[in-house]
C-alpha cells in the first residue's frame, strides 16, 4: 500500500527525518512579505533559520518577482495600520482626559493611566517611522537579498509562460492544484501580462518541480498560504499538501515533497535544525497567517455576495447562499420558465438574443476600462519606484499625488471586477435560458 500510495505517507517520521536532512528548502512569496508584518523577534527568528539552511535555501524566479511587485504595498499597509492604531489611541485618550469623565478615579491613578497611553503612542509612532524608512532604506530587503544571493531560479521565457497559461486553463477547469482558486482573477484579460497573473501559483509550482528534477533533490516548500488548492484540511486545521500535488511532484522528480505552514516550519526547525524559536514567536506567526487567511476569505465572500445581488437583484440584501438558492428555485417556477407557446417562445428568443448582445457589449466595454486602469496602475507603480530611487521623501507632493491616484484606481478596479463578475454570471444565465428555449423549439 505504501508503494502504491506513497504520496500519503510522506509525513512518517523516517521519511521526514531524511527529507529535512537532504532537501531543498523553498520559500513562497508570502513568507518573504510576512517578514514586514512580523515583530522584530519573529523576523529575527525566521532570518536565523534561513541562515542555517545555507546553500539548501532557494526560491523560484516567480517568488522573487512577486516579492518585488508587492513589497511597497505591504510596507504601506503596515504603516497605515500603525497610523490607524495611533489615531484610535489618541481619540480614546482624549475621551478619558475629559475632567467630567473620571470623578471617582484618583489623580495618581489617572495620571499613570494617561502616561501609559503616551508611552504606547510613542512606541507606535517609532514603529511607524521605521516602516516609513523602509521605503528608501529597506533593511529587510537588504537582508533577504544577502541570504538569497545566487539562490534564485531563472525566469521563464514569454513562450514558456504562455504554455503554462494554456495548461493552466485546462487544469483549473478540472480543479487540478495548485492555483485553481485563482481562476476568477483578471477575467477576460486582453494582455499576456494581465492574463498570466492568475497562473502565479502554477508557474511557481512548475519552477519548483524543475529545480528538484535538475538537482535530484526532495523539497520542503514553506508557505503562509492557506487556500484549498494547496492544502488537505480537516476540522482541526491543515493536514498536509494535497495528495495530488505530492503525487505530481513525486512522479516528476522521483523525490519526496512536503508543505509546511510558516509557524509549523519554525517549530519543526527546532527539532531538525537545532534552532531555538520560542513558543511565543511561533504563536505570533500562526496568528498573523490566520489573520491573512481570514481577510482573504472575507474578501472573497463579499465579492460573491455582490455578484449574487447583480445576477438576482430581487434577493434581499445580506441573504446567504442557501437563501439565494431558494430564491432562484422560486424564480424557476415563474411564468418565464414555464413551457411557452410558439408565439411567446419566439418573443422570448428575440428578447434573450437582444439581452445577450447588450450584456456582451457591456462586458466588452468594461473589459477595456479594466485593462486601461490596470495599465495606468502599472505606470504609477513604475513612477513610484523611480521617485523612491531618486531619493524623494514621502512628504513630497509628487509622491502624495501618485499615492492618491493609485488608491483611486485600486478602488475603481475592485468595483469594476465585481461588476464584471456579475455581468459574466448574468450572461451565463441568459445563455442557459436561450438554450432551453431552443431545445423546446426542437422538441416541437
């Protein structure tokens, strides 16, 4: 049984011992970006483990490219989080500092309480300044660059990337991991650059397998990812990589493959690599990874809810998927779905055709606007990089203007993507009804 289903037994102690002793360690993009989200102690713990891996540490070119593409966005998000915390503390402090709000608290206790607010605000302001300094003097990027110097894979050619995209379309239709949950990204993209974005996980995966084949080595991939197109899960959490992933790797490389979440990797490094990462650090990393996963889940749910409200506007706002289905089932019993007469069928066919063309026109126009917005955003990102490289400070008017424009464009892109998803689903619904009408006509 072990021989026939070897991918299900990689977690056994003997194979794990051999794996850790001789494998290549690969870091996913989110692990590198999480270094900006970690506390100083957690960041240093991960850096220490990375240093201990020496020549066995490696990343695909796709990971490096995604890191540089998203680094500044993560830095700005962390800086914004500190700013919001500082603002909230200042508001709370002002409320407590009102003389009429604390008649039963002694002056000594109250002054100590206010002082604790001041200490916390000062600490957060110092941290915020540190993150802002990363824009022009990124010590984390410097450290990553040193640790991964000479340990980055080669890029794919444009031709190879397009081959992966063609294969990816087929894999995603059959829910073959990894990356099939990204199938809705960049809908109807008209440029290769935009089209390839949804295949990032698959490109990474291909590059990892090719590295393992070339080096004749097993691989441990460390990731902060929690998506179902990577992980086998139970009610208690992450179990292992999806068996289909492990099998694909083993069939190609004739070596073992294992997937570790960042917190679990740090914990196991204590056992296998003689590291000393504390339980507090491990728990912090676990909490950050869980917060990221919950944020992504909430975002996907919000987008799906908005798409439903576009397709079935009669559904009450906030309805769940189950209640939405009951509304759809009820609609299926309406006169629109009943078997029509020849005259009414012809009218319905004509109406469906006109509606289909109308929706297609809106989709085509929306797709053009999306591509234009994404192109404009890319140009702004290039401009921002140029400003940073030239030594422009964050207070510079050009930087502020660029940042404001990017925020506006991001908001517009998000709204357009939601609208696009709704139009696409609505078109599918109209096409399905049109086909039913044609089928009824043929039955006659």
